[in-house]
C-alpha cells in the first residue's frame, strides 16, 4: 500500500498489482501476458546470446595483424531462413493464442439475472448508476463477489478509459457511444482503478474504486442507497447554487453536472479518490476545491462562515 501526501492530507493509494489477478478477465490477461513474455523472452535470450558470443568469439585480439581484414562471410541461406521463419512462427502463435482468449471473454455467458451498472465518465470523476434500483453514486462501484456484472460505459464529455487492473482490462468510454464489458471479483476486497486515457488536467486523479462484497453486504448497501436523503437541515443547502449541479434525492436538488450527493458520507473518498472522506477534508473541499484539485469544474462558492457551517452540517448527515 502506498501512502502519499498532498496539500497536507494523507492519501491512501492501493497499489493495483496486475500480477495478482482477482477477476476472471484479469486472470486470462495475466496468462496471455506470461505466455507472451515467455516466447519473447526465449527470443531475446537467443538473439542476445548470439550477439555476446559473436562479440567475444570474433573480437580483435592482440595477436591479430594491425590492418588485417577478418574473413568475410557473405551469408547463409539456411540461417537467414531460420531467423526469418522462427520469429514469424512465434508471432502467429501469439496472434492465435491472444485471439482465442479474446473470443473466450467476449463469448462468455452472462446469467439472465446479471446485475447492470452504468458508468459515465466526467472530467474528472465517475458517475455510477444502478438503473434496476434507482441508485446513483460516484467514484465507487459496489458489486457482489463471484458474480459477473455487466457495465455500460458512457462519456459525458471526452474519451475516458475504464481500468481496474486486478479484475479487468481497459475499455474506452466514448462520447455518443455506449460500450459494454463485464467484470467479476473472485474474493471480497477494494480494487483500485483509474482512467487510462488522457482526458485533461486532472486525468491522473480520476481515480476509481471497486468494492467487491458478499451478497448479503451488497444487498444491504443497495437497500441503504435506495433511501432518499433526510430532509432535516437542508434549507441552507437548497438556498445556494449547489442545487444547480448536484442531486440529493428527496430534495429539490436535481443538478446533473456534479456527483449525486444523496449518501455522500457513505463513500470513503472525496474528489474522485484524491482525499479521504472526513469532516476536515469535506470542509476543505467545499471551501476551496481548486486548492485540492486544480482545474476541476467545481468553483469556490465564497460562502459565509454561517452558510459554510450549515451546508457542512447537512452534508455530514447524508449517510
């Protein structure tokens, strides 16, 4: 685990180890990668070995005459055929193996009751929708363990790329087009992901987390998320411009430009994974988002102390 320091706040960044796959797709890709490294590794050892042997065997020695030209070898048809045919054969083997594995993933059977999740890429955060349940959240995807989940990937602005290395490969999110992929996780855990297609200033901080949970915990999370926000203490929030960008179910906030805040405090991070979701960091984020994530589309609202305290008190109640 890597701990980084940014703007005085400790960030917890989980290292996404591609050599420790925890999902079906990641495991298949790991096998293909190891097979490819094996074949290319053999080729490298042979070629590098021949080069080293040639440099040692045919180097100029002290006993050689000063200007004597070494024996000239003008080629061997047998050797040239061998070093042309063998690499070509290796390439075709790699093409065949890779195609076979790609087809096995694309043709994978999904059960009729497969969970459907829509992931929409924004600059620079992830909107996550569960259309069958009316649940909307941000930057964190919850899935049941050992269950294949179908993702519909869309973009609200530019091209993004969904990548959670330990459970699946990369798939692009393209404006005006819906791509699909399926993911699963073999064991419970938190799997780190990131946008893998440069999408602007804060591309590197467009982080993502996938929470794989036992079925009971997943169903409990869904049930909690389906509940509308409490009405208590929302007057200050509804009186300012936050409602134009954010949605909080059960209130008049219906904005679609920023993340849904209905259960904000149930999330582990803020600013798409950049800082932990604590009361102190939430205050910093509300007061001056640009100091944490320069270039983000959330402006500093210039609220008075009383307004800031009222908004924070309300947001901290959104569990």
